[in-house]
C-alpha cells in the first residue's frame, strides 16, 4: 500500500510550487475533517487576484489527487450566493471547515 506524505505538508508544497501569489489557501474536504480514506483527494480552495479565476484544476502531486478551486474574493461571493440559492453551500462549507495552509 502506498504511503503518502502528510496532506498539510503536501498542500504547502503545492501552494509554493503552483500558487505562490495566493492570498489564502484552505485544505478542505474529508482529509481536512480527518475522515480521509486511501482513495481521498486533497481539496484546496485558493483565493487569488489572478484575472483568470474562477476556475478549477485537477492533477496529481506527491501521490495525492488534487482538486483545486481557484477564486478571487469577488468570485467567492458570487459562488456563495449561487450555492445558497440552490441550497447546496458546497464552497461555503469547504471554506468553513478548511484548514488554513496560507493566509
């Protein structure tokens, strides 16, 4: 069985390699809640000033599948409102439960 590096350390490495200009990085999802399984991925919420945001990236880093949700402060607000209207506050929950990696 594969022994993966500690998730918070991996999140820090990913941030320094891919999102150096992030204002805030949160690690969320099952791993952040301590409920991760051997097939869990790292869910990262990245807040940046990047004009291309919002967008989503999926990749593998350090033997971890990663789902990165890249937003600006403005797009976060838009997604929070949209999620609330749909009664599915996915992004808000990720931000609420997320562990601070940077910021």
